[in-house]
């Protein structure tokens, strides 16, 4: 469905009972992401939660209305919370969506019940590690001009973003499956303006580390052992700074344990939310 939030038409899907506690999940990927991933990851919780997934402004099928900033994307999460009629929500996000989930938790702590993070970082230092990991891997030959254009946010078109992502995707899973990765690339929706804003305008100043010790809600931090772009050390930093945070490392995964070790990821996720958000909590 289309829902207008803060002046932008967003593509939104809602799963689960209307009176269930609300979980809002933000997709990763910036301009290469859409609600398809969080729907797959958090959809199984719809037996108890009202799960809200959406394409962020400028991404997927949502309207391309700026600004494309962490502040605005977090404000849109809060707009969805209000639209859903919930005083407090569980907020979730993986990869770039984890940046926005953390941003939301820091900016709107009074409306946060719990936080679920997957393969993300509290600041931009992971990108330096990612470049080193890319230099040291032997899986694919890197076109460094393309690599720098992708991560520098100087992509010139949606079509080019798709092709640059096609070159990078072999790095992401612990065990590369070419057919699965090719299908994922073809299924994607590419929005280069939002992507460029992520890495030109937002990422260079992104740093929530000073704010994390003030979070006072249950936080689950998950990461794949072989994640090249947001390595385990980035998740360890979050878990160290957030009081009482739970860290789970998936030993046989890269950047997407929600897919690579789906059954175990779902078990960990379910165990956490059942403890963090009691069955009696409703919207």
C-alpha cells in the first residue's frame, strides 16, 4: 500500500495482527535495498507482532523526495510508528538499515521497546576495514575505479548502480552461489540518487558511538563471522557500548546470516523478541 509519511509516498506492507506489538524493520542497501529483505527476515514474527516493512524514501518503489539523510529516514520510521498507532515499537535494521535503526533508537528513545541489528556498524570505520578485506580476498578481481565510485557515492545512473552491485555481490556470502547472487541482482530495484546521498552526504560524518551507552532497552546485535563489509569487530563495538546488549556471531555466514543460516537466525531472533517484548505488549 501507499502511505504518505512526512511528505513522501512510501511503499508499505503490514503483516500480522492489528493488536500485536509493532515491529518496524528498515531494509539495508541504501539505494539498492527494498522491503523484500525485511519482509523475509521478520515476516515469520507476524504470528505475534504487527510487522511493518517499507521502502525508504528514494528507495525501492517509494517516492524520490529528499532530503536523503539519516535524520529524515529516522523521522520517517517515527512517522510510520504514529501511523501504526503505537506508542513504542521494536525497531530493526540490517547493514545500512542498521544505521537507521540505531539513529532512530538514539533520536526517539521514548518510543523504542527493543532494537534488532544485523551486520551493521555504529560509525564509518568499517569501510576502511572493508577496503582492506577487499584487497586481501581472492574470490574476484576488483575493478578499483568501479569500487571507489560505488563506495564514494558517485554513481551516474540506476543502470550503472546495478552493474556495480553485480561486481560486488560475490564478496558478500560466506559461500558464493553465482546463480543465487545473479537472481538477487536481477530482482533488485536500483535508485542511484539515494545511494549517492548515503555515501557522499551521510556516511562521512556518521558516528553514534558516544550515544550508545545511553540506550536503555534490550538490543540484539547479530553478525556473520565472514562479513567483509561490516566485520565482527563493528558489531563487537556496538555490543560493548550498549549496556546489556546481546551479541550473536553466526559462524558460517557472511553479510547475510538471515539467509545463510536462516533456521538458526530465526531461532535467535524469536528467542530475543519473546524475552524483550512480552506477549501482553500491544500497539
